[in-house]
């Protein structure tokens, strides 16, 4: 890549918001070792665009049908880390998000709470909500059988 080509990329689209930086440098609810963590649902997904992976673990209050804990781990980039950290905060704040609402959580809603992401990083934010949906499906499959 020439210097000119690099300079073309050196615009607004490369800037991260302060909220993205805060969640990247201080990620919330990350789970480094899941060996002793007992989850109610687990979701794992990968990005066909970059090959990165994401795992999400949830705990659910069965009476209220809300998410009480959301843990995660990823091989993804700074945008994936910040997006998933924010998602994990959003689904447990205010007493926990209802499972139906959590399943409808969109990357756009997460990006809005982050005050934006570079366009080319949209696919990174998708990983967290897809893994969350998998974790909710996993929980619902297990509890539908009981
Ligand atoms: Fe793979 Fe961001 S480039 S998650």
C-alpha cells in the first residue's frame, strides 16, 4: 500500500468513539476461563468475513424470563470486543432484558450505544448479537424439554 493509499483511509471513518475505546480497554463481563462457570445457555458463532469467533454465556431468571448475567469471549478485534462488552451491559442493565427483547437486539442498537463504529467494522458488531441469539436458543431448547 502506498502512502497516498494509506492517507485516503486516514479520515473520520477510522476514528473510534470514546465509548468504544472505554469498552475496548476495559471490557465488561469478559470470561477468560469458563471451566467453572455454569451457564443456562451458550452460543458460539463465527464471522464468514474475517474468521473470528465469539462465545456468549447467559444466566436467566426463569420466573421473570430475563437475562441476569451475560459473559463472553472472542478472538475478534477491538470493534468486536467493544460491541460485545456493550451488548453484555445492555442485556443485564435495569434488572435484565426480557428474552424476547434480547433476541431482537440489533447491531444498530449496540452501535448507537457505542456512539458509532467505522462502517467497515459493522460485521464485528454482528458477532455479539448472533452469539447472544444462539445462547438464548440454547436456553430455550433445554427448558422446553423439561
Ligand atoms: Fe473479525 Fe472484527 S475483524 S471481529
